[in-house]
């Protein structure tokens, strides 16, 4: 069966520090990978998605970036964190070509607090 | 564009029914429904595809009216385990990778 791992679970970082969040998927090949952010009490905002190695699409202009160095690995990074980057970051995967008919499977999330 | 969910919050007693609505200003190809418990990741409930279908999952079912660009989630005979925040996600193109979520509806079931 497929599993998705995301770490760390919680993170407290000072403003201006770098960020690296990692996500890996097991049990499937060529997944579509996604990074979502959820601010406190808010909905889910799509940040990046990837349909293959090295292919990244950005949905929201910000100081975050994403990379996909391997088929089942997705990394979210920042060179300098802002207070507004605080939130609950969720990695997700789907198994088909389009989101049209393919459910998203979420990791357990990383709760990031920027101080 | 973000779909609009209503109500924003609802409190039910065990055994009562609820309806959560999701509407969009854009034409929709599909609607997803997810439930998120506090502090946890969202969990997939169901997808409704263009064609006006209705689907069921135990005592939770949903409908999709593509002409009205609306979907509704029906929870019958609610249980304590139904508590959480329900999100609809919409897809506006058959080849789209963008699942746009509403702000969520917080459902609280009390004894």
C-alpha cells in the first residue's frame, strides 16, 4: 500500500532563517506531488505541484520554492523565512494524470511557527 | 477562484442530520470532499464527477449539480466521529492539477 511521510512534524524557526521540509511517498511510481499551506482557521492553499522529476509549478508568488530531485521526493524550501510563513504545511500525492478524478492523499503535516 | 462553503460552522446532537453546501462561480469538472480532524491531515471522503451524480459513503452522501456549479454533502444520523472540518475542493478543467479548496465548514457533534 502507498504511504506518505512528511517531516518534521513541528518546527520553530526565527525570522530570516532557512527552511527545508521533506516529503516522500512509498508504494507508487510517478505520483503527482503537492505542497499545501493552511493558516490557522483557514482553508488549504495550493503552493506548488509537480508532475515529474524537476517539474515544478508555482501557484502563489512568495519566498518559498519547491524541488523534486527524485520521483517520490518533494522538498519545500525557503532562504529566509517571514512571520507570514507560519502555518500548517501539508504534502500530498495523487496517482492519476489529473486532479479531476484522482483523490489527494495527505501526509501528517508540519506545523511551522516563525518567531 | 475559491469555492464558497456554507454554513461556516454547525453544531449537531448525535443522530441529527446536516447539509454542507459548496458553490463556485466557475464551471466545474469535479468536486472533492475531505474531512479534517483538529491537528490532523485532511482525509478524502469522495469525488463527484461532472454528470450530476450522487455518491454515498456510509451515512455520508453528496450530490453535484454542474449546471448550478454546486455540491452538497449530506450527513445523516450524525455520530460523534463525524466532528471535524469539512472541505470541498473543486476542479475546473479535465486536465487540471489544481484542486481549489473552500474555507471549510466546522461540524461539531455533541452527545
